[in-house]
């Protein structure tokens, strides 16, 4: 089972309830949306897609989760 995580070169900061800052050595990105703020703390290498869906299943739909994960690739 694959456990999902951000690349080790990316520093992740969740700001408020719907912003996530991704910071690398040379660049930065701001993700906007509650789904990203909910998802980011779970992308730490300890959770599979299934366990993330289970953890957030009552808050987001499966299709929204897969869309957000695809956007983060």
C-alpha cells in the first residue's frame, strides 16, 4: 500500500482554514481551498489514499479528494 507525502524538499504550512503554503528552496505556491488545508496534514507519509478517504470521508467526496490529489502531483 502506497503512503502519500509531499516531496521532502517542500516545506508545508497550513494557513487558516483554507490556505496551504508550499515552499521550496527556489519557489513557493499558495493553494486555496478548504480541501487542501484538510488534506495537507495527512500527506506526511503515514497515510494511504484509503485511510485519507476514511479520515475525510464525512467532509469531502471521493471525487473531490482524487481531484485534489491529482492537482498536487
